[in-house]
C-alpha cells in the first residue's frame, strides 16, 4: 500500500506542476506574442516569427525570445474562434521573417 500511495502523490504533484506551467492568458500584438501563467509570470514573451498550420485545428508558432527560438503548439479548441483566427493571421503575416531582422 505505501508504494501505491507514494506513486499517487508523485503523480498528483507532477500534474499540479504541469497545470501551473500552462498559459492562462495570451497577448497578441503586431509583432509580439506573450503567454502568461495564472500567477502572472510570462511563460513566453517575444517576437512572433511565423507559423505552420495543419488544417483548422492546430497552430505551431515560432517565437523568438531572448535570442532563442521556441515553438508553441496551440489547439483550436483551446481558444475562442475569433482569437484563434487572429493568432493564425498574425502568425501567417509573420512567416518568412528571419531571426534578427
């Protein structure tokens, strides 16, 4: 029984850490993208470089943050329709940009 309880507690702690790391808010600017946690900490805050989109269900965003390039996956059902559309258009207009230009 103790190993089962220990495994359950470890799983619960891992789930809570994962949940805290998920963005609660996003900010979309003309040339900027930010993902903000529930605590107010910025998870990603940088220049939107572009995106690849598969169908209407998923965006893979490239964001330059502090000289590093990060990729963020955004599912269509995680945002309202209008916000997802704006994000997709912003990402498409940013595609073709090269880091540092």
